[in-house]
């Protein structure tokens, strides 16, 4: 059994070499024993490292729950997308309707930015009211400004969710009000945070903005995790009567960022404790392991009709993955490509991916490319390949 550090990398390579000989490029090593890993009291939890796109931990990751105010993170992302597409602009003014004021403002008794009825407020200020103050009036005003109604805007929210890979989510309104049922998953919430960080980073600092004053009313940031977890700089929390307390947090420490979501907790204190368990676990139980360097051969792919019958598949970039610390792992490696490749084959052609597979499925993917050129073969070589395929197939 390998020890921590470099021997871990060698152990993975031995598994791949043996499996490729048997499986013709599809890697099927036998899993090894479990490593010590984090535990959480959260019924649903998901932990993700966005730089390497590694799933560190998953527990009931696709179980649906009602997001409550976490829906406002989706509302913010939907507005960010409209801004990036030039559909609206930061200084576009939105009118505060009676519906937005009465349903989401001071008369409603919920969280609000205290927007005055029939006033006109710029999109950038409404976003601060939404994100910093958790304003329901802000959410409704932005929805009406873009699409004329909450219902139409909710359709836009759900469409964007589908577009970015949030397959288990649908949104009924921009506030998260439970009068109409929205649903999401912890996996989808983390995907949403990753989307915001990757595509709308310019607006992300609003999530950690300490306070915002509107209508001469000063309010501190209402994210209950902000200031409670070291390095946490967004994104939000929610609560529903049916599914309890949930949180979505992004944390950066010493140049490493992780995103975590927890849900199904019975109280705000339990939510904070569960979020800390999951986030702290990413530093306590995981370390970065470099499996392959850019250009290093991982396996060979079969080639049809060429001057040679195979070509090396190499890493398109360094393959560095956050993996559990310790001496035993329950991870497998698999190479997937569509083969055989048809000659001629050029060097540097995208040709599949390396997958790291844990007990909860694929936790990491890395692109592979051909490491050499294979010219087209002559008639005799093509005929031989055709005969081999007829007799034995392509493994």
C-alpha cells in the first residue's frame, strides 16, 4: 500500500498500466480501502474545489430541498447574466411597484432594503439591497424590471439554472417565498457559486460587502456565516418551514478556494456548525496530489488504418487533485476516449479524458490529447487492421 506523497502518484500509475493492458484504454482498477474522511451532521452536504474542479465530499448531493432565501443567489446570478449580455446596465433605473413594496418591502415584515414605493432605483443599488440586505423588495423589483413579473423572471431563473448544469433546480419566484415551491440541491447550489465565481467575478465582492445604507437606513450584511468562518467571503443562507436551514459558502485560505453547501439543518446554530465541519474538513483531510505533469503519457489509444496501431494519450495540463490524506484511498482512475482513432492522427489532438472516480462518482476530470502523430497506413496495414477488428473487435 502506498504512503503519502509521491508514492501515491506511482500507485495510481501502476493501476493504470495494468488496467490498460487488459481493457484497451478503459481503466478499471479495483478500489482500495477507505481513507479517513470528514463527517458532518448535515443531512445534505457538498464540498468542491473549483480550481481543479474536484468534488471533495458529497452526502445526499442530489436530494431536493426548498432553498428559502438561497433562491436570491440565483436571482443575483440571473441579473449578472443580463448585465453581461447588455440587456440591462448597472445604472439602469427600475421602478418600485406597489406589488414590490407591499409584498417585499416594510409592510411585509420580512427582510427588505426599504425601497420607497414608486421610486426609481439603479440596478447596482438594487443588487446591493438584494445581496447585502437580503431584500425581498429588491428581488421583486429586479424581476419586474427585467421581465415585467415575478413569474416570467422565475422562468428565466430556471432556464439559466438548466444552462449552467443545475439539473435538479427549479425556481418559482426571485425571493424564495414558500407560497410557491422552489427546489434545488446542494450540488446545484455549489454549481451556481462556481458559475458566479467563474463568469461574474466583478460582482462577487458584493457578497462580502459589510453593510449597505438605503433610504437612510443602515443595515449590516445579513449572511449569517460571514465573519464566523475564516476566509469565507460569500454567498448566503436560507430557511424553509419544510426543509429547515441551508447555507452556501465560498472560502479562500492561503490561495486555495473551496465551495460548500449544507442543507436540512434544524436551526441556525446547527447550520453554522455543519458548514464549519464541511469547510474545515477540506483543510484537515485533503491535500493536493500531483498525479501527472503536462505532456506525460497516461495510456495508449488504439488507432485504425495507421502506420502504427496505437498512440500515446498525454495530459493536456498538469493533473493536480485534492485527495484525502493518509495511506489508503477509495479512488480509481479511468481513461475514456472514443476509439479506435482513425488515421491520420495529429499530435496534440483532443482525444478523451482522465477521470478520478470516488464512491460518489466522478470527482475530477482532466483532458487528454494525442502525444504523437500517426500517418495514414498503406493498403496492407489498413487491411490488417480491418481483419483484426473483424476477428477480435476493438477492446
